[in-house]
């Protein structure tokens, strides 16, 4: 059975429609590059994403966009069906799954390695059944108990993101003593719940949660202090792409740069994060960040991302 496996305008595709190619073997985590920081492409299958405004809300356009990222060199495609921006409206689990599952199935069939961006254990489980290989959960301190059980049972990597509150309340929860140390301590508290459920240390990937219950200066401080999270003994993911603090940095004549004009700054953050040993970066525009991680790896080969800790190392 053939699948949608070529992006419009790539290779032999000369029409606006995707070209059918035979299904590729499923991508495997162990085949990802280990000599550089990985690049995770963001695919929002939502009508209210802060960055693309619903550009990929339909399954066919989302699949085409995901394939472009995949053939453009993305190591992982992160598929999400619910916006997590401040002020976003929550969607039901059934609607979330309706959005993401066909996209995941098509991308996996094309040979892409897919992660599911969700705060809901039921959606994560359905996504794993559809072929996703990583769970990216931004629920932070409000993690569903069922999520820990699923991660332990499935044995897949789990991205543990720091976030206080939810999309409606997070902007009011930015009080910290020392933001890097407080974030690490709060992540450690959630990690303890994962351990108690039977999750292995090597499954856990930490995300400082830039923009989630952090103000602009706190975001910059977390980027400066990635070593605090790395000292916890896990891989670290940096997700700064097109976020508000970059728009504020690029303010001109009192007007912050819109999301689409923040990609150069995102690539700069990628280069610095890769230089400091981040396991992966999560970005909207894959090409510039892929170039950035390759440059960082060439400049600092001894600082390639460390392997995940073995069980019992924590």
C-alpha cells in the first residue's frame, strides 16, 4: 500500500499535490544522530496556534507540512492538536485525537520519527498506537497520574516540561526565588512521581518550559543556566522557537517582531543551546536550526550531547 510520502515541490513532485511513494521502514530512535544536537520540527494541527494561525489545521495540509520538514532534515516531527499558548482554549480529547492521529499515521508510514505533543494520557496512548515514538507533555506540575503509568508501561522517551498552572493562569505564576534552581526543583518533584510509577531515568528528557509561567528575563536566565537542568542527569530539550521573549527582543519602533520574523533569533538560540550540549531543539523553521546545530557540532565536537543516564545513575 502506498502512502502520502513526498512533499509538494520536492523531488519528482511537480504538482501542488503530494506524490505517492511506497511506505518506508519505521524510523527508530537508536538511528538518530548522536554527534550533534537533534532538531525537532513543530507541527501544529490546530486552528489557533500562536505562530501559524491555523495554517496546518486540516489533515492534508498538516501532512504535507510534516513531510516538508521530514525531507528537509528534521530528526523528529512533533505533532500537536491543542494549542498551549497562554490564553488558549482547551479542546476535548476526542477532537484532539481526530486532528492528530491521521497525521501521525501518514508521517510514520513515510518513515518519519514522530512525537506526540499532548497533556492527555488518552491521546498519548492513541498516538503511540498510531506509531508515535516519543511523548512530549507540557502539562508540567499538573501531569495526569495516568500519564506516568503510560510512560512506564510503554517505555518510550518522555519530555517532561516545566509549567505552572494552565494556559489561562500561567502568566500570573511567575514568582521565583532563583528561576533555574526553582525550575529544577519542581521538575525533580514531578520526576519523583514518574519514578514511583516505574519510569526509568533514561526515558526522561527535561524541558525548562520557556514561556510557560516565565517572564522575559526568566526565559533568558534559563537559557544561560541550562547546566542546572543538565546536572539532574537527563537529556535537555530547548523549545524557544518564535516565542514572545524573542519578539520583544526584536522590537522596532515600539512594536514587537511578529512570530514569522523571529526565525533568525530562534536559530541563534539553537546554536547557543547546541554549543551548551542540548540534546534537541524544538523549532518551526527546520532548515536554519539544522545548519546551526551542524556548525555547533563542528566547532565543539567534544561537547556533543551526552547519552541518557543508565538506570540507577540518579
